[in-house]
């Protein structure tokens, strides 16, 4: 077993227990299934973690379903970017037309670099940001040496009009992971680790970059303390103006052996995002315990609204009796209390999960989650229904955004 494989295995064991392809009720009750604990790590790590957690959306969502949903929304973005499993890096990330699923472009990094899984973020006016890794060494034994953040625009026909390096986006010595962008494109946030380091004893920092000036600020994770739990930050999102950075914190043991604390996940905010500092100085927005019992509830995603007044939270519920449900809930950022259910689907004995994201306006949420077996529908939430995206089978989808 290579060092990378051993590190990935150790991280999966620390994060989710025995790596599942799908999640059963029993696994949920043992709290061993799911979570991309460190979103901001090397591309291969994120790909493995996401692949380990499956995905799909079923058909009966809070009285509505995929088949009987409304027609596609007229205001939905015309194109979306899709990353898939099972193909080479250059061919696995494409631009598709929302209405037809037709591939209009392929997203590629420059020669000598590779695209990071999940590291694509959308801004308005068909603008996208993506992270590419630089590396050295022979094929199969490559070592990451740094990262670069690029920007590209789509034409009206869905073609890529060229790539440009973001000012401040050359991250030597750092491995980039998840990327998020303000709707106006003024700020991006990137999860980072020291290049070549993939270890359960490390937790990612978050770097905020001003895309006009190249100015950077870093939010540092807490130092590893043996025997202490810490919140690993993932599911990054920025308000439309880039002033507030929101993340989902998941308790994990980052050094040695930790005793459970009984504290659940938290959605937290950093403001102003461009200030930098310690992640521990963030403001609490939502507690997992407010949305359900810790023993039967898990949060698998969070996206802040454009104005920061609410957070759309993806919740998995496995009650002691009855089937598992997957819900998207709008929660007030001021009170931490649920406002309304945007979508709900019953998934039976467990669930599969792949991706949860939003367009820059936060009006159209992509969700690929559902039953633990069979075809995995691919769609976006509209009027409490799931409107299919083409191709409708999301079994090989690892990430989507628009």
C-alpha cells in the first residue's frame, strides 16, 4: 500500500469508519457513514471521500416528486458544470446545457497541472473559478507542489472564452481543495493544506482572495491537541458581496484518541471574510441539535443566502423507527431556527449522497441524494420538487455547480 493510499484509508477511518458506498439506517445509527471531513485537501482525497458516499434523489418529496414536478424554471441558469467519476481528469469535467444536457465545453487545466475535485465555483455572468494542482515526479508517484486558481467565462453558446490566472491565485506550497465565490466575483475562498500533506492529524485552513487586487487573508484552523475534538471546516459559501464567509463545522478528532463530547455539527460565519484570523472566532448560526437529535440527524451541506439572512441546510434523518429522510431546510441566520422545508424525500433504509450546491443567486439548489441503491436522479429544487437535469442519472456525478 502506498503512503497516499494509507493516508486516505486512515482519514476515511477517522472520518466515517468503514468506507461505505451507500449508507444504511444501521450505519447511520452507528455514526460511521458519510461526511467529506476535510473538503479542502488534495484532489485525489476529495474524490475518494465523495466516491465513498454515493448519491441520488428519490421520487416522493414531501408530497411531491421528480416525475410530477413542475416544468423547468425559466430563470434557472442556462449552463452548469459537472464533474464525474470514472474518467480522466481532462474529460471528467464538462459544461452542460441545463435544458438538454448537451456538452458545450470541457474544463481543463494547463498542461502539467490537474483539476481538483469539487474545486469549481460559480459567480454571476457565467463566470467560474477553478483550482488546479501543480505537481512533480513520474506518473503514479506525483507529489503536489502547489495550486493555481483560474477564472473562466462562458459565452452565450456555453463555450469557454479562455482562462486567466486570478491575482493572488498562485499558491506555491499549498494543496487547494474546495473553492467558493461571491456572486459578484470580488472574493473567493479556498480550503488549503500544506502541499503533499493528507493526514487525519491536520485540519484545513481557509484562504480568502480578493480577485481584483490579489490580497489574501487566511483563517487558521485550531492546532491539533491530543485527545481534543475540533471542528473541521467544509461546505464553504460566501454572501453575494463577499463580506461574510460561512462554513459547516464537523467535530472530529485531529490528534490521538478523543472521547465523544456530545457536541454536534455547527454552521458558523466569519465576518468580514477578508480579515483573516482564527476559525474559532467565528459566529454560530445553526446547531445540529436544533434540527434534530444528534443520534439520528446529520448535516451534509450548508449554503448561505445571498444577503446572509438565512442558510439552506441539507439534513439526513434516520429515526429509531421508520425510514430515512433527506431534507433541505431554510434556517434563519439570526435565530438558528428552521423557517421552512424546501424539499424532502423519503429514502427507505439509508441513503446515498453525492453533491449539494447552489447558483450564485441562491435561488436554484442542485441536489443529488436519495435511496441507497439503483439509479441516482440528478436535479435541482424548484417549488419543493426536484426538476431533473440532463442526463437525469447522476450515478457517476461527483460534483455540480452553476
